[in-house]
C-alpha cells in the first residue's frame, strides 16, 4: 500500500512540472496519481475487516475516522 500511496503523492507533486501546453505529461501524471490512489484505497478497504476486529465493527471504523478528521479540521481553524 505504501508504494501506491507514494505513487499517488509523487505524481501529484510532479504535476506542476507540466508546463503550459504540455497536456500529455499532465494527463500521464494525473492517471498515475489516480491509479495509485485507487489501488491504495482498495488495499486499505481489503484490510478493513482485520483492522476493525479490535475496534467496534467494520462499518463504524471508517465513520469514526471521518468524524475524528472532521473534528480535527474544525479544531485547526
């Protein structure tokens, strides 16, 4: 999963390198970032059942993560 997360972050970080008119490079970097994000999210979802065993349930774990992140965003402002 770390490899695909790094692919996503690296491709998005290199996106500003595509100069004006270089749509091909921008599209390639976007597709690589999207591929990395999609695969990393799929792997994360596949491990969710095992991670949720020590928590409440597989349905409540993502909800709790979203809620804590939302509260963190509010606290940061």
